[in-house]
């Protein structure tokens, strides 16, 4: 007979556990058999290089075993048994470090997975999340996001100050600065897409098209007409904004899935045009030799300057170092990202920003209030595309080479994942999501093909624990009675009553 006490082992159904754990192991086997168990290798023989296949089925067996154990611990956590989850997670982390395992990746996964499971057990023990319903859990996440959003007025400037001094800290080598530059690029793209998706509520799956337009605009203008980066930067933003205006007109009457399909088609159209218009874009060969930016037109970062100009190290009396250009590019994208954030926060308080939020909440009610949905949608697409154009021009000048392969659908999916996982409409959420989705895979690049597996696993964990995003709360920009007035006091009283009830 089953016990009526919640959180007991007798409440667990062995058949259900076996079925769920077995299914998780089967899925893990299907995903890892080819990606992990088989690897192509080059072997040199007397007749030349031969491509062969190396098997690593021991890695597959250990991976499946770790997945099944982790799934069993999640079942215990769901049943309200945090103590076994904590002990099991710690045991998994310790065992994978003690027992000799094939390769160097599985111990890392065991350590990270065991630590995450132990942390989840601690959270369940402290907050009693296993006793909350789905609605109560969403409300708790919303309250946590609201508290964090109040702290953002202090956390935001602190993060900006840290970003400014980061290149001069002891741990900041070239790799760290390069990864930080890449993260800031995606932060800027996320903030641009946040206007379209987070504020206006328009699902855009072709955002990478505007990114590509900005990159190719700078490359073609710089190589064809000899324009400098500082002149091409606003031109790239204008041309990308024009592309957003072109996309906005055909989708004025669309919303939801239909809007997503059309924007996805637009992104693929731009990529195919770049791929096939060989005389202009270089086709699959891309464009190489893109000019690098100068120090505001006063000096170059080369070792030797052309006649009639000077170099950066000569201008400031320094020894030549290639790190100067890397640091300058980092500060350049940091300034562009902060500019995008400042403009976004200011626009949110303007009538157009409040119209975006009204369109996001209910477009029919928005139209009934007399708001011109046509102009509002066009403004959202145009503004977001302009910011993507700025980021695209920076990408082109940083890489020195661009091709259509850099602007595939996966880029749009990653940028959209940053916005959604960070919390739609949250500026700080985009920053944290960019660090997780872009920074972590880059720091784990040594894991080779396991890198994207870790990327997908991280996304799955975030969607399990924070399905509404890291910062789920969406605070209205303008309150009816002003901040601190009757409207906010009533909301605060309701939230306190909900907290007391939970």
C-alpha cells in the first residue's frame, strides 16, 4: 500500500521510472551513436591519405549511463525528494573524476552535470518548488524577475564599468578580449531584435538578413569607393533600415506563425542573392581584404604607415603591438552596444515605444485605440534592422572577410534564442543570455564536436528551469498613476499577498 506522505520513495511507480529512464537512455543513444561514437580520421599510407572511421563506443556507453542517472535524479526531484538528488549529484561529480574514463570530455560533463543536479536539489530543498503548481512557479519566476529588474539600475552601470576596465585586468589576454568582443556583437544584435520581438511582439526569423546587408554594404562601399569605416558605418545602418522597411510592407497584415514564415523566407532570399550574385558579392567566394578601421581617421594600427599618415603606436609614443587593434575593436563594439541600449531605453518611453508594447500585448485592442499599426510595425522593423546593420559593418571590418556562410538561418535562431532565453523585453536578460549561449561555447571550444552538444544541453536546462526566460518579468514602461502611485501600490499589495500565500 502506498504511503500518503508526500516526498516518500513509496510514492514512486517503478514502472513509470523504468519507462522514463529507459526512454531518456534511448534518446541519448540515438543522439550520440553517430555524433560521438563515430569519428572520421585521416590515415597516411603508402598510397596517400585515406579517410577512415574511428569508433568510440565506450564514450557512448558512459554518456548514456550518465543521462539515465541524471534522469532518475530529476524524477526524484520532481517527486519532492531533494536530499537524494543532492547526494546523487555530488556522487556523480566525484565518481566521474575518480574512475578512469575515456577521453577528457566525459569527466567535465560528469562534473558539470552532477554539480547542476546537486544545485537543483538544493533549490528544491530551500524553496520547496516541488510543491508549487505550474502557475505558482511562473508567478514566482515573475516576482524574481521583478526584483532583479529593480536592481538593474545599479547592476547595469556596474557591468558597464567592468566592461570598460576589463581589457586592462590581469586575466584579460587576447583570447578573452576576442571572446568578449564576440559576445558584445551578439548583445548588440540581441538588443536590436529585442525591439522587434520583445517590445513589438513580432516574431522575426530572418533578422540575420539585415546583419548581412550591413556587412556587405560596408565591404562593397569600402572596396569600390574607398570610403572609410566611419563613413560606411551610418550608411550601412541606413541601407539595412531600408531593407527592414522593404520587409515591413509585405507583412503588415500578418502575425504569429505566418509572420515568422515570411521573415524566414526573406532571410533566405537575401542569402541566396548574396550566393548567386557573383559579380557583385563574390558569390560563395565572399569578399576578402576588407579595410580595417583607423583610429578615428588620425592613425592606422599597422606597423608601418603609408606615406603622409602615421601609426597608432607612433602617435602615442608606444611600441608596436598587435593587441592595440584588438582592444580598439573591443571598445568600438562596446560603444556601439551602449549606444543601442541608450537609444532603446529612451525610445521605450516615447509614444512609439509605448505603442510597441501595446501592439505586443494585443494588436486588436491597439488598433481599437486608434494606433496606426502600419507605422508602428514599420518603425519596429526599421529600427531593429538599422542596429543589425551597424553590427554587420563591425563584423565585416573585424573579420576582414565575409561570405554568405556567415549569415545562415542558424544565426537568426541563435539571436532569437538570446532574446527569448534572456526574457523578452529585458535588456539585461539579453546580456546574460549572450554570455551563456555565445561565451560558454567559445570557452569550451577545446571540446571539439562536444561543444555544440554542451550548447544544446545548456539551452535545454534553461528552458526547463526558466521557461519564460532568465528575467521573465516585463515591467510596463509607463504606469497610469506614475511610479509609486496607487496603481503600483495595488500591484505590490497583490504580489505581497501572493508571496504570503505561497
